[in-house]
C-alpha cells in the first residue's frame, strides 16, 4: 500500500493551499475557510496535529520564516513528495467526481 495514500480531506486541503505559497498556521486556517465557503473551519489544535503528521510523512516541511513582523509564526512548505501525493490524490478524486457526474440522472449542476 502506498503510504502517501489515501489522504484525509483536511490533508488534501492543506496541501492544496501550500502548493501555491508557503503559509503559516493562521493563514492556512483562513485560506481553507475561504476556499470551502466557511464549511471547513479548522481549530488550531487539529491543524497542528495534521501539520505534524504531514511533516512526519515528508509531505510538508518547515519553511524559512518570512519577515512579516511576527517572528513567532512558523511557515510551512509543500515538499516535492507532497506535490506528487497531491497530484495523485487529485487525479483519483477527479475520477470519482467524473463517475458521479456521469451517473447523475437528476440533471443537477451542483458537481
């Protein structure tokens, strides 16, 4: 079994945000909240547990601190392995979405 797979939804969301830029914890929370129209609201404790797990799995690493006026912020960066895992997961999920759309007989445009 591939240790990078399957990916939990929150891991997918975090990697999706980090693929475009390094980010600190609060920035991740806000970006995920915005991308999910508020339906996913991470608590700090849960976020940092997930980030620790992603670091241990080699999908995320600590990034150099950005001079944003708050040296307490710890930034995170997606690794090449994380990018590969995210791409693999996106292809898998995309296939499932395609199947649902193909089977949808209600004519719903929701997906």
